[in-house]
C-alpha cells in the first residue's frame, strides 16, 4: 500500500500539495498528521496520505488471500463506497461456507479485515463485508419479523423478546419501529448475546 509524505506551513497547505501532486480530490484520500514543528520563523506540518483506491485494492487482495486459505478459489468482489462506508460484497462458488451458521463466518471475516488495517483508515470509515447480499436479505427478514411481533405486542399488551442479534441487526429493529405509535424497543444483555425487547406503550 502506497503512503505519501507531504509538508506544508499548515494542514491545509500540506493537503493541497498532496491533492495537486496526486491529481485527486479530498474525498479520495485519507490524511494523517504525523509531525508538527514550530520553528522560530515558521511552522511545518508533515502529513501521511493514502489513496482510498489503494486501500480498496489492498482489502480485495487480503480477502482473496484469506478465502484461498479456506480453499475457496472462485471469488469475485464488488466494492461500493457509500458515504463513510466501504461495502464489499463477495460472490463465490461456496457462499454457504463463507456465510457460516447464522452469518458467524462472514462476521468473523469482517472483524479480521477491520483489525488488519486499523491504522490505515481514518476512524470515520467503516468496512462492511457481505456475501451475495446475505446481510441485506437477513435485515429485510428481521424487519418483517419485528413488525409482526410489534403488532402482536400492540394487540396483547405483553412485551416480547427477540433472539440475540449483532449491533447492526438490533439497530435495524430499533429503526423500523422508531415511529410506531403502540410499541417501543430496548436492548438488553451483554455481547455477543444482546437482544431486543419490544414493549407496549402505555395508553
């Protein structure tokens, strides 16, 4: 992964030099200040710059190396940048192996990838891995279940506990029921066994 060093009288000046030299825009680079010197006559700011495309290519190579170690040889990757997220969808001839039981394998792979380059990506960027839209389909199912259970809770006035979910899935439940007039949601428990309870609102 290429890292470039630039200096300037301040952060803006150093960044502008990087943008001109690399012929790119701010949205396509990650900047980290590595040194600031205050001299008698002037101040010098030194920055390290990484192009996001380089990080994406590094991620793709790393994922392919890991899947190869899992004896999965036919792998295609689709990468999309959405705001501050880097979304990588894996397509292979062994998707069930990559997904694992209840999505545990793809979640573990995502955790590994996030730990591999913690110092390379600005904190605002988040890497999200999926296998042939498994997570998207699962979230859709979870939202349908949440709405169904919410209706039952609203009718019976008896709270209901959902199965354990990761933070991404729990957030989906909270969001889909956030404006419900008859129920509200709360998370309980300790990771990795946190869960959501849907409760009736008082009249």
